[in-house]
C-alpha cells in the first residue's frame, strides 16, 4: 500500500509540474492579438457604466477592465456618491479588478474608458500594469497622451487607441454638459 501511495503522489507531483510548465509556456508564447479584438463590444460595456453615471447625475464616464476576454472590473464616475474628486471611472474599475491585477495575471489586460483617461487615471493604469488603453472620446483639454512621451509610461503601455464608439460618448456628453464636451474636443475653456 505504501508503494502505491508513493506512486500516486509522484504522478500528482508530475501532473502539477506539467500544469505549471504549460501555464509558463502559455504566458511566454501566447501574446494578445490586439487587432483581432472586438473593441466596440467591450466599449459598449464602458458606455453602459457611463449611462448609469449620467442617470445618477454624475459625469457620463464609464470604464471596464478586460482580461482573457472577460470583464474583471467595472467602474463609473461617482464623485457625488462617494463625495470624492478622485472617484473616477477608471480608478473604480481598477479597484474592482484589483484581486486579479494583484494576483499577477494582468498581462495583456485592457482598460476601456468612454473618455480618454486623465493623468491621474493613466498613472494608475500604468502602476496596475495594464498593457492596453482604449477610449472613446479624446480629451484635448487635459491632454493626458503627453504622458506617453515618458519612457517609463511608454514601456508599460503597448497600445493606446482612441475614437472607439466616440459618437456614443459624445451623445452622452451633449446631454450632460455641452460646455465640458467643447473643452475636451477643442482643448480650451
């Protein structure tokens, strides 16, 4: 009986080693094909969050974090609800995805936001090791894309794509604050 138990333990150990090796091999060889992703599909998830924010009297900004084709975090602007100026959609989505991001499975994760992430949010995205940023409405007023010129930021962000379902985000902003929309689109007050 003892010999049989040892053999089972060895087979289990071998199986565990094979699984670990397969996962390591997968993470080293399977890179995300960013161009093959249906970005509009996931942006619709962010737009749903923005609509909820708008219905709650907040700025119509929503975000979702994606990993392996699944939403692992959702967020919306919640400044009034949380009585905090830093309750941005992207931060709220990152906080909800935190258990996955902290578990170090975030390689090739994507964040979708209905407005180009501000400097604070882009910094949090970089520090969370999110590789890809997709947004609907560019923000020329704050102009956070300037951060992409920083080598540290550039090393972390593989793709930075704007304009995905931009018209849907614009439509929400036209209802919320045409003045703020104009500032974002023209880059001035």
